[in-house]
C-alpha cells in the first residue's frame, strides 16, 4: 500500500481537460478505492471515456493531477504500464488473428516470456472459457466471446488496476453475468476495477459509483445511498386496459411525473421530488388507463436516481411522430401479417444458423427478437430485411416475398443497423443528402425532407461535422433520421440503443412509441432487457430455434417459479435459455 493514500488506488485532484477549447472535464476531485469495482456512469458526453483515457495515460490532462498507485500516468508511464490494464470501448483486437495469436501479440507487448507467459495463457484461457477456441479468428467470435478475449489480453501481465470502458456493450445478459462473475474473482484477488457503463442495473452491482454530467462528478459513493433518496417516489401503474403508449405519454405530461417507461403491460413512473403516490392519484382519471388501473409503490433503482439528478427524462412528446403522417396501408395487405416468417431456415455450409422460424407481426405492433450472441437472431433479422436469402422457407413484408421482390420490399422499410452504418467520412448534411437520394427523394421534396429531419433532430449545429465525430446520441439521431425520411410503414431496428445512456434511450423510444401510434410497424433486436419491455410480443431465439414466444409478461410468467414474485426480464431471458439447454441435454 502507498503510504498516505488511505487505501485509494487512484487520486484525482482539480482535474480538467478540454478539446479545441471545448471543456470535457471540469474540476474533478475524487478518489477510487483499491480492491473494489467502481462504476462510472453518466449521459453521452459526460466525460467518462475522457476520464478513463487520462487515467490510462493515453491523454495528457489540460490541468490538475492524477495519481495511480502513487504514479503520474504521463511522467511515470514506464513504471505504471505493467500495473495498468486498459480495455477500450470498441473491440481493439485484431479480428483476422486467432485467439491465440492475439494473446501472443499482447504478451509480446507486455514483455511476458518463458514459464510466466505459458502460465498466464493457461490461467486466462481457463478463466474466460476460451481454451477450446484458440484457433478461431477473433472476428468470428460472438460478442460475448470477443469481450472475454479482450479482457484476457487486458489481464496479461497481472495488472493491479484494470480500466474497462463500456465492456458489456452489445453483450447478451448471459455473457454479461459471466463477465460480472469474472470481475468478482478479480476483486477477490485484490485487483482494482473501474467499469464505465451505460447499464444502470450493472452500476448497482458496483461498490462505488461516480455519476458524471457535463464534465463534473455530481455524485460519488455507494449506489445504495443515492437510491435510498428515491424511496416513495418510484411507482408502477398496473392493469391498464387502455393503450399503454398513450397512457405513458399522458403520464409524462403530469406535473408530478419526471420519468416513465413501459414494463410489459404496466408503466413504471418516477415522481417529482416532494411528491408521493397520493399526489398522483388525482391524475389517474385523466390517464385513460381504465377502471381497473391502479398504482403501487415499487422499490427504487439507480436508474430512477440517475434520471432525477439529471433533471428528469425527455418527456412524452415526439417531435418526429408529430411530424410524420398517419400510415395507411393498401387494402390488399393483410393488416395482421405485415411481416411474416414461415419455416425460415438458413444454412452456412453444414451449420444451421436458423431452423424453421415462424412468426407474424401486425400493423402498428412492436415485435422483438431476443437471444444470446450467436443464437441466430441477427441472421433472422437480415433475412427479414432482404439482406440475406433463406436456404428454405420464406419471408414476406407487406405481402411481398423477399426472395422474389427483395428490392421492392426494401423500399417499404427503414433499416437502422446494429453498428453505426452511415458514412463516417461524410458530414451529417452529406449523409442526409445521400440517403434521401437512395430512397428516391428528389428536388424540392428532398430539400424539404432534409430540412424537416434537421429540425426534428436538432442537427443544425452538426451539419458540417463528419458523422464519425458525432457524440453517440447524435449518431443515433442521424441514423434514425436516415432510416425514416422516406416515411416507411415498417421500421427494422437492430440493437438501436447499444451503448447509449438512459436519457438518450428514453428519447429514442418516445419517438418509436409515437411512430407506432401513427401505424408504423417495428421489428427490433436488443440485448437490453428493459428495452424489450416496450415490445408488444417477443420471440426468444436460441441455437437457431424459437424457444419461447409471447408478450413480455407471458415470458416472465413462463420463467417465474411458484410462490415467487414476478421476475425481471433479464432473469427471464437467462432462465428460459438455461431451461432449453437443460431439456436438450436430457
């Protein structure tokens, strides 16, 4: 232990940093304890990644001081490097190299040789369950396995401090749980872990959290302390018989409510400070939730406190939905089957990626495809978009067979890809011009549409900026604007909010809920289980098969043990997958 450090692995004093006269961090003063997991949370642009890179010595601070195990990350870089492990936000390994070749490369960089090198490889491959995949190229690993490989490379050399920047983005709930189990083992061995995350349920598992906003640390301490401040302000509206999206929109207009989300057939609401459940009861009649609807108080969570500290959510009005016209389908289209999959099967050589998938999606419905990494949901999704031909079976959108009329079918849908799929070297304005042209918009119609998207998504300050340089939240806005500018009746969203903070996620779903109310039909894949609650129905896919289907509440009922309170969607996901594995092994 460093003398006088009071058990702190990292001490930060009066830290500030700026990029081109734009402040990224402002007078940060904090200490991070040794041998625990400290979570760093905050909205997009809060300064989380900048702080981690400064601690890692990848940036030189504009002012202030950082000490990591008593060492300056810049001045003492050579001494500190062996004690520090850093896992960047984006997968930073070489995808064309195998698992073993990546480990070899990082071991060389750490000057790890001889018996110590061999022992480290053996331990880390066992620790990450990658021992059977050493010959597989990193690019062919599932999302969860990629993160495990990145973690293994980070841990080479036995660092004392490990910096993880959004390690669970794009990772399914089972892999996330496995990552957290690994973190517990590392902490048990005395390693200090700093974990940046946009998942607030994840941050609740940390011993301490740093909540950041606009470059400031606005809270530092145990998550339970800040959660306790919300007692009595978190409620649920149950047994809604009206339209839950309309009820949510009305609830968010109440002067007593600062936040609200859909939870299956119910709503979860957070009340304004100084107000509790009795204040909202008088508003119940105005919500049009039905005679059976009633409120109950529920346990607060870190996300409630997060939203409260940041001044509340974005509200229930969608400027985009208000701008979009009502979607009216041709009478020849079956309103109960605007998206269909029948015995949908896809083979890659001898590998069965999907096997006899069936579903029908109604007009104005949100249909979710869930599943672990590598389960087959992305393959299914690509076939439904006409981007991949099925080996057998068929897929239809708006009555059009995607095998026979793929081009015509694609003109009926908007597509938002899993990874930011716009042109990063083009400006925001150039992307809007390009994609509006792709969708056949010309002349005055094209100019008016672009102007509308710029206004709706507040893109004016960013028009001349290259898309790659945008903050994550504005990348998402740009991607959504490009997907819906031709006003499609169908919207396909492939993990649309991966890595974004709760405020941005709420803004996004306010738009989606508003579009659905206009008659847009949505198909979505997601690893974020709270997001799955917005779906009207879900198909859970595992090993290429549909293992469960129904509403979020029906899936939760399938996973609930007799005498148990209703389980979370994340626990539901894990239990149903594990149950299927158990049945397969019988």
